[in-house]
C-alpha cells in the first residue's frame, strides 16, 4: 500500500511537478467561418502596457510555464483572425479616430485543473480510489472597443481551451489552443461593433 502511494506521488511529479516547457512565438488559426462577415472599416489593435511580452503562467500546485514573445504571438494571431473581415488591420500604440479600435487591457493566461477519481482493485482485491488531474488552458481577457474615436463598449471573457492533457509535455499545445479559443471569442464579440 505504501509503494502505491509513492508511485502515485512519483506520477504526479512527472505529470505536472516540474517546470512546464517554455513556449515561444507561435501561430494558430482561429476558426471563424460560421461568424465571418465583411466590415467596411479598418481595425486598429492596441496593447495596454499590462499585456506583457514575457509572462509566467502559474497556479497553485502547478509549476510555472514561461511564455516568451507573447505580444508578437497575439499580434499575428489577431491579425490572422481579423484580416478577412476588416478592410485593414494594423497595430498601434493608441486607438484610432477612424474605424474600429480594439484596446486589449488584460490578457491573463492561467490553468484550470480538472480532477476525477477512478476506482481500481488494489492489493488483496481491496478497492482503492486514485485521483487523476487534467489541465486545460484558462484565459481571461478584457478589451475596450472604440468606433471612430468614441468608446463603444467593453468586451471581456474567460475562455477554456478545447484541448486538455494529463502530460506536462502536452501543455504547450493546450496553451496554444487556449489562445486560439480566446481570439475566436474576441472575434464573435467585436463584429457587433460597426
């Protein structure tokens, strides 16, 4: 029984107990086909200084993941998301007086740890319960939308990746999927501003 507890502890350390892999610049293709529309205006995307280029994703009981070139990643993924819809998509340090401006004031990645229990037969055919943990990416965001220089509204949300994992080596793919889902969610909300 003691060796089973040590084995479970060892598996937990292998799964998420060590630092997670570092994620560098990446691209992803958000799926917007069902919502795609054409807006005859330019879109300006602005990042508040609170949206950092290097971030640490850390949660209780989960080691940290470092993400570098995060702003560059977001710039390119957001451009890819919005270019089919707007006449022009550009990055700027301030919102524009013409067209739509999306000012991202918060993008906070995190982990959501899901657990479930399984019932197995242990030594001497005694039932034993094992708890397994699965990670999914959780990203909260907030943005201010301007239309022709006037504040039109605030969009915000908390999204979860469609992917999840038990293995620490798969966490970069889960994080990237979370960014894709966030961009899809932002798209669904901003197309209502014209």
